[in-house]
């Protein structure tokens, strides 16, 4: 008795295994994009924010140290140089305050 031979699928019949696999891959990709996408954005924001805060802190400390050294080199009384620096910073603050948008 001869065994029946399997017919190869024709090109007109859709392969249901490929369709199911594509559907599963599409669903998994959609779930991953909706769940891990916002988490990754939040993590990046937290990391960049932390780095920015530390960079600002370092720049402020270095700026204060350099300003103190520069003021000590001036050939005038020390309190006059601090007064001049205070006046300059107050003027910068007044200009920034006038540019603000009142809420």
C-alpha cells in the first residue's frame, strides 16, 4: 500500500503560521513600545537632569573660587571689589527680574 503524498502549498493559499507569527510579533512590539518607551524617556530625563544639576553645582563652585581669586589680585581694598561685584550681580538680577513673565 502506497502512502499518500502531501501536496505542497500553492502560492495562492496564505500560510497561517506566518500570519500568526507576524501577529504575535506585532502585538509584542506594540506592548513593548507602550510600556518601556515612557520608562526609557523618564530614565533618560532623570539621568540628564542629575548630570545637569551636578554640572551647574561644579560651575558655581569653580566660578566662586575664581572670582575670589580674581578679586584678591586687584590692587584696591578688598571690600570695594566685593561691593562692585555685588552691584554688578544685583544689576543682572534686576534685569532678569524685569524680563520675567508674571503669572
